[in-house]
């Protein structure tokens, strides 16, 4: 008897199920291995992850990192340190979960303290902190900006004027002030003193007041005065071939001019100062004196007189001095000519201004005319 169709179908189903079991098992084994691997990797991941508190310039945050040390953390966070930056703990320090890393960037400050400028670096991020860090006393000081102002990474300019003690001497009294003023003038106003009119101080009013400085207030009164003063004339000398050698003749008398000069007169704290010349103008120019200088050669010989003792006569009359003048002022030269006689003999000017050679020549001419009579006492010396 042959199997029924239903029996055949049952047999085929049993065979199909036996064939499917190995295939399902093959698919299940890799999945189990993957699950086991993932379970081990998660344990390793958890073991290396660290929770770190990072504070950069006062702004903290907590982050998770696989960094083993501070250098790795800074590199991961792209934090490059400059020469003036600091980090704590220091570079290379190991990290553990829960650690805190602090980074402070250096900031340049162009600092001017009491007029002296320098550049300083600070890791503080406020003006007050920077002043404390560089050791600048700011109590009672003037600051160019607020103490609470934050300092940007690129830095800032900061001016500080500390409180100083200054003494002013004014009107016979001493005034001591504590000030952070920028100028002596401002400090003077704080002391209740003022500069009036031409008043000034012993140091420039716009200079910087220094600690312990003593400044005198100069009370000044003044006026101007105009004076007329003489202007000396100059002497112009010209060659004149018509005059004997050594002869000078004044052909134009010099005349002084007049200059109008303005002076400033000042009294400082009651004491008169030396007048200061401000400007001048010539109201009458001087007239020059013109003198002719002789170049004509004179003869030295006069017939009938050359053998006489002229040196003896000159010695007796004037002690041998060509510029001698008697006590009356009327007679001059080696032979004591009066001016009228001198001019009558061809001389010019005064006899005592002529050369000894010309004086002797004129004396010889006089002897020819009048003999030894012009020299009643010394005339006998001519004959030895």
C-alpha cells in the first residue's frame, strides 16, 4: 500500500527543519562573539575616560578627555602657551579623573606710573589684579581707567598717578598738600592757591609734581620803560697822499646817534630784578668820524739847521717824548708847539699826534724863521 500524500508532506517538513538548524547556529555564533567583544571594549573605554575641570583665565568648565597628561590636554584643547603664560599643574604632569587644570594667559600692559613708562606682563585679567601683581600702590591714586576693567588678551595702556606730598611756599607761608595731580598748576589749585597776572612757580607750572617736592610761588609785578641811549660812532680812516707820512687829520667829526630801548621791569616777591632789554630802535643814526692818513714823504733837512742839537732841545723841552703835553694843555710834542704855530708851519691836527720826524722838521722851519726865541729856556741846548 503506498503512503498517502499527507504522510509525504510530514516527512518533507521534518527533513527541512533538520537542515535549517545548522544554518541558524552558524549565524548565531558570530553575533555572540561581537557581543562579547563589545562588552570588553566598553570596560576599556570607561577606564581611560577622565572628567577634568579646566579653568582658562577665570572661566571654568568640566570636560571628558582621554589625555594622559597636561601637555596632551592642552594640545587637545588647542591651547598654545606663550612665554608669559602659566599652567598649573605644570606641563607634563599626569592627569586623573577629577583633577583641575588652570591656565592663565599673560597680557601686556603699557604702564605709566608718575610719568615713567614701561611695559609689564600680567596673568591677572583685571586692572586691580594687575596693579597688585606688579606691586603698584593704587590707594588714593588716579587711574586712567576703572579698577574693575578687564584686560583683553592683546593688553592695554594704563596710567597711574600715585598720591604724593608737595609743599608750596607762597605769600610767606607753607602749604602742604597730598595730591595725585598731573601738573604743579593742578596741585596748586588743590592747595587753594592761584597764579595771577605774571605770577609763576619756581618749576614749570605744567611739570609733574614729585614726592617731597618744594615749590615756590613767585608773585610778579612788572611794567615797561623806554630809555634813550647813545649809539657810538665809528671812525673811518682814508689814505691822503697830500698829508705827510704819519700825519692824521680829522676831516669830519664823529657824532653819536640815539637809540630808543624798551626794557621790562619786574618785581618778584617784592624784590626788584635787573631790567630785561626787550627791543630797540635807532631814532638818530650816528655820524662817522673821517680821518685822513698822510702818505707824503717829508724832507728831514732844512738848510742851516741840521747841525744843531735837536735831540738835546727835545730832551729839555719834553723829556724826549713826542706825545708830551704841558700842564696847561696848550703846548705839545717834542718842542712844545702851540696849535697855532704848528698849523702855521704846515702841520695839521695837534703837534703831539705827529711823528717825531715831522715834529723835528717843523721845529727846524721855525728856527729858520725865529731862531731859538721860541724856546727861551732850552734854546741854548741847540748849540751844545
